C-alpha cells in the first residue's frame, strides 16, 4: 500500500495547447458543457446545488439568464441519459472533438487510484473501457479529471472534499484521498489560465456553487470581468469574511453573553463554535433562499469550509482553546457595556410626552415610566453630549426659526403659483 503522506500527482498531459480547443474568436459563446465528476463524495454537493435559488440550476441549464451561455449539464445522477450514451460527451471532450467549451465540476475528493490498482480494483469510477477481449474496465473518476482538466475553461472543485480533501482525507484514511489542487498540482492552469477554483463547504451553499459558475460563465461569454478569487482560489466575495462577522449572535458575543446549553439565543462559542476564525458566508446568506444556516438555527460552526477540516477542528462540540481568552475578555468588558446600553435603551423607549407625565399608558403590561433624579441627571448630560457640535435640539428657538422661515417660503411660492395659474 502506498505511503499516505506521499501525495500522488496526476500526470496532466503537457501536449495540450494552452489556448482553448474551442475558438473564442468564432463568435459569442452560446453553450458551455459542464462535466460533473463525483470522486469520494456523499453527493451532498449535488443536493446543495439543486437547492440553489440565486441563480437556480434550472436557470443555468435553460439559458434563461440574459447574457449567460446555456449550460449543458452532464451529471451522473441528474442527467436523463445513462450508460454508454451518457458517457459519449465525456469521451468527446477528452478526445478534443466536443466542439464547444466546457468546465469540469468535481465533487468529492480524489482517491489515489494507484493504491486500489495494486489490488486490481478502483475507489471511484465512471464509464468503462472495453478491451479487445470484451472485458469492461471501469475508468476511475480521477483519470477523468486528469484527462478533462487540460482542455477545460475552468476546473471548479465544489465541497470541502474536492477543495481540500475533507472527511475522506482525514487522519487514518486508507485511500490517500486528496483535493483537486493536490491532484492537479501547482502548475495546472485551465484554458482560461485559471488554477482550480475552490468552493468549500460540507456541503457548500448551493447558491455559492451556482453563483460562482454563473460568474465564470459571464467572463467566458465576455459580458463580465474575471471574478476575484483569494489566495486559495475561493471566490473572495464569499469567503473573505469570518462566519462570526455575519453571525446573528455576534452582538451577544460582544456583550459577553454566552449560551451554556443548546436552544439558548446567546453566542455559542463556549459550546464549541469556531465561527470567529472560520471563513464562510453561511449565516449571512442562509442555507436555502436566505433561510437556515448553522448559527441561525442554533448549531455551532465546526469549520467545515476550512482546509484543516475535520482534524483541525476535532473534537467537535468542545470550546476552542482561544475561547478562554476571548470570551472572558468579552464577558468582563461586555457586561459593563451591556449595562450602559440597557440604561440608554430604557430612556429611548419613552416618548417625550411620557417623560413629562412619568407614565406609560400601555395596556400590555405595567411599564414604569418614572425616572428618578439620578436617571434624569444622567440623561440630561447624555442628551447634551449627543447634540454637542450640532445645532439640533428638538423644540429649540433655532428650530422654530427654521420652521417659520420654511413656512414663509412655502406660503409665498404657493401664492406665486396661484397668480401664475390665473
Ligand atoms: Fe461568533 Fe459562533 Fe458566537 Fe456566532 S455563535 S457570535 S459565529 S462565536
């Protein structure tokens, strides 16, 4: 068995010309084939993609987005054709006879087929070669990636298994599973000159998949710029920020309010949330149609979009060591800040009239509208501070003057209009 620390590099053919096998100078690109490959995967990325809302897979494959080429999707589960008929286009793309541009979308990690070969088997395969003796030999999906990548306009790795290795590449695996990047190597460039594009997540957000595909298609069709990718090939606008920055519970973290069991509304960091360091847009975008998303629905972040996942975040559901420092700092400063905010909020929940009468006529509950001398004094100075440097004071002499001058101007122009109309 091969050494698991040795990352097998695919022998990507070097005799393929850098420029596309399709001619961009032949006119606008109206159709782009998308070859979906499934390596060591659970099919979760496929499920995520078909749940995408913005744009939907249906919009992409019907070409209903103005300016975007129509996507001809070849997917081992979703395609209507099966068997040899289904595999025809894969062979045409490999042989350079497809006659149209294509992208490769890989779901799942790439297994080291050399290991399986030693035992006369394979880890994951699609299609067969038929020998002279009529024997059918499955074609490993890793070999499809090796053979299709050189002619692809882009190779897009979807899901953490394809982008970084993910669960199949965790410690103790027998397959020497690796990412698309590891497999194709640092030198690999698509015909558009792109290294592999990475959309991590276990499973990734469906919208992240379809939006990235759409933005690459826009570039391919010449109707948009090349999207911005970060140093690891992630769409920068999706992964440059941490989960924590977009989290609905981040205000609780800042005020030092932490949940000590699931089901509570406070920050989940002490239950094991890694959101402060994990790059992901799950909570800000929502899982499907702006709904759901880990912390939105009460779950912690276990770092599934990160290259170190899963080993670097295990054991799950245990507070990260850094929490001891950061959450205790938040707790000590946050409790004071939170008290001050509550104090201000109490005052802002009173109308000017209620402040005068010291009474809140609410039929919902008894609200104490009374404010003692202490509160009144603090609020007096608070208001002074708030308005300092501006001319704004509700009901002030200055405000009355402005109102009078505005109404004089209004009356005059109304009168002028009336005369003009007569
Ligand atoms: Fe940050 Fe996680 Fe707390 Fe949300 S739940 S505020 S991501 S630590």
